[in-house]
């Protein structure tokens, strides 16, 4: 009696949602101006314009993947 080993016909449930780091970074860089504007809008107006602009850029940059070197 031979047993057949069935190969999964579709990737695991979590496999389809996996996004490459380079793809994620490219999407963030592509939409950087919009993300900064969105962050600016949700920050409290009491901070003042200059502080809101700087904080909006900071928040957006923190969304980028960390730990990557120029050669990698």
C-alpha cells in the first residue's frame, strides 16, 4: 500500500499577506509627502506650525524599516 503525500495547492494562510521589506520601504518612500501631511493634520495644533512639521517628518521616518545598511 502506497501513501500519497499531497502537496498544498495554495500557500499557507499567512503566506499571501507577506510583504517584502523592499516593497514596503518603496511604498513608504513613494507616499512620503502624503504621509507627512497626514501626520501633520493629526498632530495637535497647539504645538505650532514648525514643531508640527518637524514632528510629522519624524513620525513618518519612524515608519521606515530600521537596521538596513547601505550595502544590504
